[in-house]
């Protein structure tokens, strides 16, 4: 009998930090999948590849309201 659970989709490993573009990146665990968080050894940022693509950039969202 086949399992109805879908097989995990392999995520491509990042080649550089999306924040500082350093290539010194690592993972805190051995498991690499869509839920894996990566850490930049240069700037210290942590991110998730699948969530990173879904987020909008945070720059340019504030507006001067004249206060």
C-alpha cells in the first residue's frame, strides 16, 4: 500500500547569503529540506529558502506622513 503523504521536495541549497552575499553559509542541522534554516557565518543572519522567496522586501515601505 502506498503512502498518501507526499514525498519531501528537495530545495536547492543557497550559494550565497541573501543579505550580505557572503558565500560562508552553513546549516544548523544535517537535515536539508524546505524547512531548513541557513546561517551566514559573515553577518549572522538566518533564513529559510522557501520562506525567503515569499517575503516582500522591507525597504521602502515607510512613508513620510509629515510628523
